[in-house]
C-alpha cells in the first residue's frame, strides 16, 4: 500500500510541467568617463526589485535577473547617478 502511494506521488510530481524562467546576466565594468579609472564599490541597483550589487576591486559587477524590463541605476560617491532601461 505504501509503495503504491509513493509511486503515485512520484508520478504526480513528475507530471507537473516545469515553469522555468529564462535568466540573464548583466555585467560590466564601472569606470570614470574621462580618466577611465575603475570605480571600486560603485552601486548597481535594480529599481523596484530590491536587488543590487557593488563593483569589485577591478570595477567589475555582475547580476543575474529573470527575463523582463528593468531600470538599472549606477551610483558612486561624488558622481551623478546614471540610469538605464534594460530589456
């Protein structure tokens, strides 16, 4: 009886279609536009998502998000924030 119940449960779980979302990674380097110096610790935030990252010691950042439209803001102390819409 228990084996039949277990087999039925496994069959039921395997028959549920997966709803995998496509994910994409946004990455790059944050640099000063004139001197090309990397900006360590710059903040990259995804507005309305509560997600964000900071650039590392090389000015590099990377964030993975589900497919969609996002407003991405980059900010650093002493610089004006930059905002871009990304699909």
